[in-house]
């Protein structure tokens, strides 16, 4: 508890003790009023002050006004009753204020706990940065004061305060505060690191590349802290509802206090002012909209906080609400459903290469009759080696994948006469043998007929000394969780999943079939992806939402056009955080299904609270108007319902992964 909350608790305890004690004190009349006024002032002084300030500022109809009118009215009515020889309503007046304060304290503690939980889960803001001077002394400075290009020191156990590049040291980083995943990340010299990660093992020297305000940690914290600015339609409805509801019940209570009494007087009966005024005051207490005004925003706040703990950053409760209405999910392929990393998946050497190129292959692997599996593997290794050598001067991703697959140091002195032919491939001399590596067009240019229909992926055809030697297949590897993610989305109620890619139709069809995607569009340019999403938007219903999931860097136009833009695997990507409505901080497509589950749970709790609060209040209002419900039932209808709604709302913080 905060100091302010503790003070309220002490006031509640003192007022409760005094109220119980006064119940056993045999006093009547004005003395009884004076004694009950003591606990009333102790417990209700701040509510009365807020109500008075609200009236002065023109903001009359709020919960403070309702409580002030109801309890002051009850106390004054008690004085009237005591003066006329009847039982006063002092105890009920104090009890209403007491239990209202108990409910407010409970709500404040619950919200504070929610904020602390979110703060703990998002405890990534660094307090300082270490800068080493020329003498070797380390000084702790404010991260805001660190200029880009400064070398900072991050010791084991400390958070990385600013994005940068490792200049010295090797270590393991804990990224769980950003991604929700416990798997550590290994980093070394030359690798980029982002703020918010915790250095686990080694000492790191990092050259900063950004200012603190532009670093990943600052952007993420700003995103979470400002998420409440973008309210869901349900929140906006409750705000508007309360704006009209509160004055309506105040005027209704006034009518309830006056009209029946006037009718009684017109009929020649006793007016019954005391009876109808106490009913009107009870009506006011019951009608207080605290349960709705407090629990609905708290539910969305808890949902956003629970999602943040799982590495899912939601920019506003409107997007969290929209997720539950998502029926169409469109994926970019590369980097979203696949790893976006080219790997050699197959090497195939034709028999003729083994038989006719014995001076390149190992002679002991070749026989006059043919070759065995061992000899085939040896020939494939030679083919991969030749491909790595001929591509050794290129920085193309495919060239890099060939060199990585070869995995050995390349002696570039063995390579000469390198010629890169745009859109075709590369030719070069390797150990005095002419080697060509490229696509189908390159083979045609050399007058060589390559094999066709060799597999799915990028095919590198190989020719050695003018003869076709085989091919190497390079594919973008599908993520392990992608198929499971598609199935989970369909189970969550998604009607159609679509994959968009710039790859050829054959590759796209293979990946779509592998993952169970309903539809795919292939050979698309970035502008074509926007057009594809436009067509899908035209197909969906008015209340249905379409989400586009991309890597957040080259998909910004599509992310902006979709109802919900989701950036996948955007750890450290400024473009993703800026363009998307929801950011999945790790590379796991299953997080989208988890986000939809969180959204569904959050909305379910919101609707539960709305229905429960309105139903209980409606019943109690009717009972109060007919004199069946007294002040004690009114206290339950207000404070009890609020406490139960808040308890239900904080369930949004708990997420089952």
C-alpha cells in the first residue's frame, strides 16, 4: 500500500470502531447526531471535499456527488426523525460512506497491484549507463546524457541501457522482459544489441548507435504507457453512458422524493416526506456507476499488461478489442511463416559428373561400373565446394548460404576469371576448371540442358568444363511453430488464412500446403500486396476484422492498410514498432493466437461485468423505489458489485501460455 492508501485504511478502522461503539451507547436526539458526525467526518471528509470542488468546477454529476448527497441527506433525515420522536438514519449514513471508502480503497489497491505487476513484467528501463574514462575509472551517468557513438560498459547482471554494437566481449543476454521467452541469446563482437536485455555472463563494451530516447526500451515503454490513450469502443460507450446515466438517476431520485409526496398531498393523505426521501437516497446509492467506470478500463488495462508479459505489445485497448473480431488473417511469407534464412537443403550430382570428372573428384570413389552411396556423397561435397568457390566474391544471400553450407575456409587464390552475369549467375575458373553456377537461363546461355522439376526452392544449376554437373537446392526454412499457429488461429474462429509472397507459384504452393493455409498469392511486388489486402477487405463483413502479419520492415504499407497491423519478430525494429498496431517481440507466430485468446478473455470479462453490474443495479433500483431495498442493500448494490467487478477484472492479468 502507498502512504495515502494506508491513511485511508487507518481512517476506515477508526470510523468502524467508533460506529460499532456508538451502537451500544444509549443516547438520543442531537447528541446522537453529534456523536455519529465524528466517524462520518473522519471517513467522508475527502468525498465531501471532492463533491464540493466538482460543483465549483461545473462537474456535478459524479460518484462523489452521489455519495455526498445520499449520506448528507441520510444524516439530515436522521436529525428530522429524531426531532419527531422517530429512529434516526445516522448509522446507515455513516455505513454508506464507510463501505464506499472500503470499496474505493480495494479498487485503488487492485489498480496499484495491476500497475506494479505490469511494471515488474516490463521492468526494462535502465537507471544508468557505465562510461569508462581514460584512467579506467567507471562512472554511472544518466542514459539520457549518453551521446551516440559513446562506448559504454555493461557488467554481468546489468541491463543494456541503449541500443548499440558490441565492440569487445562475449556474453549471454536474457531477453525475456522483451519477448516473454526464457531462451537466452549469445552475442559477440560486431553484433547489434538492444536496450532492455539483461547481460548474464561476460563483460561487454558497446558502442551506442542511438540516443536513449530513440532506443528500443524507450519506444516500448512509451508504447505500453500510452496504450490507454486509444480506448476500445466498449470503454467509450461506458464513458458516454456514465455521462448521461448519472444526471438521469439524480433527477429520477429527485422526482422519487417529490412526486409521490405531492400526489399524496393532492389526495388528502399525509405526504410521507421521510419515507420517500430515504427511498430517493437509497436510489442514489444504488445507482452509483462505480463498478462500470472502474472495472471496464481495469479489464483492458489488465489485458494489455498480461499481453506485455508474453512479449505482445498492444498499442491500445481498441486494437485488443478488435483482435476478438478478427476473422481474416493475412501473412507475409518470408520472415513471418518462414525464417527468412536461405539454407542449402539438397545437393545433387549427376552420374556423368562423377564418371567424367575424375581428376576433380577423388579417384578412389569412382569405379568403371558406377558408384555407391559413399561415392555419391563425395561427389556432392565436391559440387558444393565448387559452388562455394565460384560464389566466393559475391555478397548475395544465396552466395552466403552456399559458403555457410560448405563451412570451410576458402582459398581465393584458387579462383580466377570471375564473371557475374546479372539475372543469370556466376562463372569462374577454379583450379584451372571452368565452373558455372546459376539459374536455368545461365545454362541455356552456355548451351547446356539442365534437369527440370528438381524441387521447391531456389535452384543453382552447376556446370563444370562445359558439362552439366548437377544442382544445389536452396530453400527458405519454415518456422517450427507456423503450422501449429495456423491451426490455432482456425480453432480461435478465424475464417480464412491467406499467405502473400513474392516467391514463385511452385514455392508458394508448397509452403501453403505444408502449413495448411487456405489461400496464397505468389509473385507479388510490395504494391501488389496492398491490392491483395484491399480485395480481401472488400470481401469481409462489416463487423469482421482483417489482420495482416508481416516482418514490419518492408511491409509498412500493408500493415497500415489492414484493420490490425501485426509486426512479427520485430525485436529491435523501429519500423515495426512505428507501423504496426500490435508488435510480437519475438519470432513466434503462435503469439498471434495467444493474443487473440487474451483479447477474447478480456472482452468476456468486460461483458460479464457490464451485465452483472447493470442487472444487480436494475433489480435493486426497482426494489429501492418501492421501499423493499434499504440502505444496506444499497451498499451491496454499489460497493459489493464494485468489489466483485474489480476482482473479476484483475483476472485479465493472468495469461495461460
